[in-house]
C-alpha cells in the first residue's frame, strides 16, 4: 500500500512537470500555432507623402504651384519666367535645391523659392563710368585750374554765369553717386572746390542802380562769402558776366543781374554743402535765396511769383508801341525763376533744420517753407497750362497791377511757350513739398501734392517725349540742359509716383542711344540725343547755340550721373 502511494506520487510529479514544460513552449506543435496567430494580427503601413510648394518670387511658374511627392522619391524642378531676369535656381532658404530640370528629393514639407539673376546691364555702373569719363573730359577740354576760369567751348569763349553753373551741377551730381572710398572721389572733390572758386568771379560786390548811384537797402547788406547771421538780412548776388581778375569783386548794373541765374548758383552751393559738408556753402545758398525772395518776390493778390530780371522789375514797356512784350524791358514773373525758387526754398528749409546748426535758422526756415508753398501754388494755378498740364513760360504784368483786384487785369499777357526745365523743376518742387507734408504728418495736404505730382509727371512725358524721330526711341529735342531738369523731376518723384520708372526708362534709352550713336571724335555727345549733331548749325566759339558749349555738354554728363544714382 505504501509502495503504491510512492508510485502514484511519482507519476503525479512527472505529469506536472510535463504540463509546465508545455506551457513554456517546449513542444513543436505549440510553437507553430503561436507564430501563425501573431502574423494574421499585423496591418500594412500607410504611404508617406511630402508637399513641395514653389514660390516664383514675382515670376511666372510653368506648372502647378505645389506638388505631392511620395517619401523617398524625386521630382523634376520646374521652369519659370520673369521679365528681364533668368532663373538661377530653386532655394530652400539659403540652400540650393537645384536648377530647372534637375531632380530633387524632399525630406519633408518644403517651400522652394526662385532666385533670379538680372539679364539687364548694370545701369548704375555703366552710367557712373560714363559720367566719370565725361566729367574728366570736360575738365580737360574747358577748365583752367590756374586761373579758375572756364571756356565756353573747347575752342574758347567766356561763359556767362548760367552756363557755368551746370559745370558745378555736373560735378555735384557725380559726387552724389560716390562714397569716399571711390578711386576718383578726391579728384572730383578738388574739381568742385576749384569750380566754386571759379563761380566767385561772378560774385557781385557793388550794384549800380543808375549812373554812379549804388544800390542800398537799410535792412539788408551784402554778406562776405559764406557768412550768414541766421536771418534774412544777408544777401549774396551773382552777375551774368564775370571779373576775370578777381573774385567777389564784380561791379554790376541791374541789367546784368537775373533772378534765375542766381537760383542755379544757390542750387549748386546747396549741393556743395551736401557733398563737402562745409557750412559756408549752405550759408552762401541761403544768402542768395534771401536776395531772390527779398528783391524778386512779388506777392500781390496771389501772384506769388519771382521776377526774371532785376532791371525789368521796374519796367512796363511795349516794343515799338505795338504791344509786343519782352521780359528784358517789361516786368514778368517767370517759370524759370519761380519753380526752381520754390524747389530751393524747401531744400534749404530741410537743410536748415540740421541739429548741428543748433536752431540758428529756425525763424528763417518757417518763412522759407511758407513762401515755397505760395510760389508753388502760383506755378500750379497761374503758370500751368490746364490743357497740357505743363508750365507756361511767363506772365507779363500790367502797369499798375498792384492796385488791381482782378487777376485777369493784372496779367497783360501769358507767354504760352512750354519748356521742359520749367515743368521739371516744378515736379521737383512738388516732390519736396509732398515729402515735407508726409514728414509733418499732414496726410490731407500730402494727398493733394501726390495727386498733382502723378498728373504732371504723366503730362510731362506726353508733352516732351517725341516717338516720331527714331523708331523705338524717345527724343527730347536738342537742349540737353532743359531736358536734364525733366529727368531730375522724374527721379525726384519716382519714390512716390511708380509711373516715373517708365518715364525714366524712356530717357535712359535715349541717353544710351546718344552715347552709342551720336558721340563725336572728341568724345563729346550731341545735346540732341536722338537727332544728333546735324540738328545744329551754329558752331561759333562765343555762341551759346554751339552744341559744344559748356552748358549743354555738362548737362549731358550730369544726366549720366543722375541715372547712375537712380539705378543704384
């Protein structure tokens, strides 16, 4: 019995061990059954896709703007077009993904941006090089560094003040394109200083009213060169003719002194201040404007214009009694003196606000701005032709106009001639006044100026750009100095009037044509950019009608400098 119990216990233990072994996978059948069960419970993984988005950056894409790409697979990068540019590649941030037609494998969602390379010439560099070359040529052909005197033409002659000022304008314009590291910077700085010494040969010391009687004004005085007390009391005057032997010493009569000549001189002293930083040049510009406003500003009953000639301010004569009027002997308010005076008053208003001047001109600058606004309104409401939108040349005043209440009676005659430089300086004046209004937070006023500026720019392009001379080109007549102010006006308006980019391009193309087709053996360019040299017949040494006279040639170089600055 006890033996049977032992056997039973042993049997029970064996069975127990076998069951434990089986539960641990120790048998073949048990193992196969478990693997089959696990395989049927798994699912197939989903396919992963990435999105590639194309940003053509102003261009036109050939194809869809985005595509889905299976993970691990590649796409072919598309082509795109943009006027005046070629596609240099598709970029993921700063990393090149590839160029047109190459394959690209994304590693996630990504935006690829087109990067463009201009196919246009580097207009800034091209025109700067032309301006520099031209400026050096003019110094070689016209300028005497020893005497500080200029010739009218390469062959001789003596320029009046007006033509001489454009040589200053050319050099100022070239310097505005440069920084101090430029290899030619010092050359043109020295040239400018010499030219300033040269313009002082036209500076007036005494004014003769009639006979030996000298002009006097108890409230004002003739200032020493470059000195100003911060008021409107100090005057500086420049004569049309020069004293070859000495500076600041011209003894002049009223008949040789012009308000428009003087505003051009003031303009160049302002830019000399900008370029060279010497406050005496700012002072001299202010002295000139003090005289122009003090002696040449007419503000009777809304006329608010600037006379042309000091002597003619006091005259009301008809030619031979026939009613023919001439601004040499009849009082006239002219666009060529009024518009640039408004322009310069605003420029000087801004310059006089420089913190380094410590408020020296604070009272004067407020008066300058008010007069600039009034003169601009006169140009817009009286001198502007409502049909063409451009400025007419002048109005002749009726004798006794100051006592008349009707403006139609005050104006004896309107000279309907429309010249590019009058409208050009009017555009610059409008640009300056618009910018000032914006800076002052006068939004409603700024809106008025902007509307006018947009319209006059459009009208000026229509008026002065002639497309009938050479197919595909724009001709601006044969007086490059007149035209230079038109270009300057478009450039000054270009930040606020986008359409000006097209008008400037018209003029750039014309100047390109002139350089490539109408440049003579002496390397001078015809002032008639499209028509060429054949449009001139007067080649006299002392003639301002000579196409090689300093006014026209300096204006050519100045235009290339302005283009360089604009395209930069």
